[in-house]
């Protein structure tokens, strides 16, 4: 198994286009689009992504606040994509576990800031070099523009070298 064609295409694009391509890819992907969220910003190095979830008819629950499923769904796949882009090697990335803690109902547009710093990428690379697989846990807080936290989501991501993963899958 190799990196997906989309990630290969992303790697071949001029650096100035990569962030925009990733943003459009998320925003036009049917599953992500259905969440009601939109990727608002992507950093040039693809290691900081801001997702916006507006309060609209499609994202509103019976109480008039943001639907919990939308709050949870906008966090799906973002860290995995950032890892695929940041590790720059042939890896398989899966969401392994996720937890959400609702702190208060959201009655306005909320934002999720996703970041992976270079030290985290280096630690994952080190684990992959040594064990050929790794797990990383990331926490993202969904907040309003003033920084008040409405929801906290913690996701555990499984990362494995593609060749190792293929061998492991065949031995099952």
C-alpha cells in the first residue's frame, strides 16, 4: 500500500498551491461537506488548520444550538490528513479512538484549531523508525472567536509504515 493518490498529487503541487488544494479538498468532499463545517484556513506547511462551524438550519439541533454530531464530525480526518502531509513518507493513518466532552451549547459560529508541531512529527518519526507503527493523541478545542471553549475532542491516531501495515494485515 502506498500513500493515497491525493497525497501524491499534493506533494507534486507547487508549495504555494498545497494549502489551497487541501482546503478545497476538504470543503468539497461530500462527507465533510455534510457536517456543515468548512475549512477556513490552512497554513502553508499544512500543519495548522482552522475549521469553522456556523450555526445554520442544517447544523442546528432541536434546542436551537449546534448539533453535537456536527461538532464531533468536523474533527474527523483533519489530524490524519495533517500527519499524512507532515510525515512525508509512505504511511497508513487511521483514527483509532475519539472522545468528546461537551461543555456548553453553542448558539453561534464556532472554530476548531488543529495544530501539529514539528516536535510531535519528530517523535512519531522516531517511533516509526524503531517500531514501524505509532499512536498519537491529539486534543482540539472547539471555541468561539473570543476563545471560550464549548467542546473538547480527543482523538487517538494510529500510524504505520505502509509496508509494515500490509504485512501485519496479511498475517491476520
